[in-house]
């Protein structure tokens, strides 16, 4: 790591320690870098009158795979302690700009300390326990956004729709019509985060989604900070919801336009839950002007009192893994679940019911 960046870490960690009650930290020792040193600098401190020596390894970002790669190096380094302060407890730790939630949990389980740029701190020894859990900054939360957008999101979508299946890179690429290089990048990133199981090597290497529930939760976190798609609201006279959906199907079929029922009615069609839902919402990837579809439905745009919500899809990938239910194209349960999390009223209840009954993880 560049010397300037390392100095920033030393000053930031020291300042954080000095602001804590019952903590004294004043001596920093920069370690001359060696291939097997395992750490970049040391801080001598006192926590509740107990002397401790923090041996710190610096990184930019940390995922579970990084923790496993550094584990023995850190533990070996903590056993050496550079021959100083032998009476001090030695705590190995990692300082990084961003540490994923999975990496934090793994570090806590292994009693390896960490310090994150946002202010999160963890230290543990026989007589020492410090945990400061600061919420991730908006910038930190964006770190995975590219993983959950565009063609990369399609890779994750496919894995979540097939949670028990093993895929080769080319097999997955052919299924969703994306380049093998994109699939390879996503799978590698998922491995870093412990979201992919791997077996075989070289051309025989296959992968399977690991911890699908946690991966879906991560996707949901990213959706929560993204801008919601614009929904145009209409009133269609003399139309019950079931009848309106059938009319949408007929018009889209007539114009060879891709569409999916989404939000509440998607969940209801997969796993009935509510006795009635007044609004129909759909995504349309237009082959014709949306105004033409609205005109054929005799729909007028309104600010309130709508019974039809329309999202214009920018990508046909919104229609991936949709299912045919009662003659209607219904958005995939994964995307329907994500849509419902940002909904109103009882949308979140429907989301949880859909996840339990249809998604099952």
C-alpha cells in the first residue's frame, strides 16, 4: 500500500482509539515491510489498564476470501510480536476502506480485529472486547452496485432462480445470452464474498450459488439505495383487476410487445395472500408507443385514484425468468420480491409471503 495511504490509516486508527474512554494509545511503530511480515504497522495501547499491541495489516477492500488468505499470516505475525512488549496482549487486525459484512463476521469469529474507514472497530482478546459498528456510508454501500445492475445482475438472477444447480461459465453465459467474460467476472466476485461454491478446475470448473438468502438480501440492500423507476399511473374505466390484466395481455400480444405483471399482483398470482388488490402494475418493454397501448385500454393518466401502474422497461432483461400463470406473463419471483420491497401499503407483507412460499430461501 502507498506510504501516504498507510500513514493516513495509522493516524485515523490512533485518533479513533484516543477518543475512546479507558483507552490510551500513543506509540506507533511502522514496520519495515518484508514478504512474510503479515502487518504494516503496530500500535501500543492500553485498554482498561491492560497493555495491548495491535499489529495492523492494511488493505483497500476486504471480503471473506481475503480474510482466509491472510489468516495464517496474521496469526503467525501476532505470535512473533517483533520481540517487543512481550507482556502485552497481541491482537492482529486489518484496516481497510471497506470491509464486507461477511468479512466482518468472519473476522469476529476468528477474533481478528478490524478497523474500517467509516469508523467501525473490532478488538478482541481474553480480557478485551471492543465493538463499534458504524453504518456503512452511502459510498460504501455502492461498492456492490455494479454487481447488481445490467448484465451482471442477470448472472445473479439466473443463479438465484436455480439455487441448487452447478453451472460452468459457458453454460451460464448461453442460458442468459451474456458474454462468458461477464459471467466469469461476476462469479469471481461472488467467490470473494463467499456467495459461490466451486468444484473442479480449468474447463471443468463449475459453480453453484452459496448462501442464496444472503445474496438476495445483498441485492435488496442495493435496490434500496437506487433510484426507483418511474411509474405512470392511469385510470381504466369499468375494469376489474383480473379483466384488466387479460386486456393488457391481449393488447401486448397483438403488438408483439413484451410485458410482465409485477408488484402486488405478481406476488398474488404466485402465492395468494390478500382477498383483493385494486391496482394492477406492469412493466412493458415497448415495441410500440406506450400511448397507443394506453389508448387501446381507454386509459387516462391521473395523479390519484389509479387502477393501473405502468413502468416502461429500459431492458428486456426485466422480463427474464418470467412465468406464465393463468395466461398472463408474470415477473420472476425474484424481481417481484425486490419490487415489492420498495412498495407501499401491504407490499412488504406480500414480499415476505412471496419469499416464504415461492422463493423458499
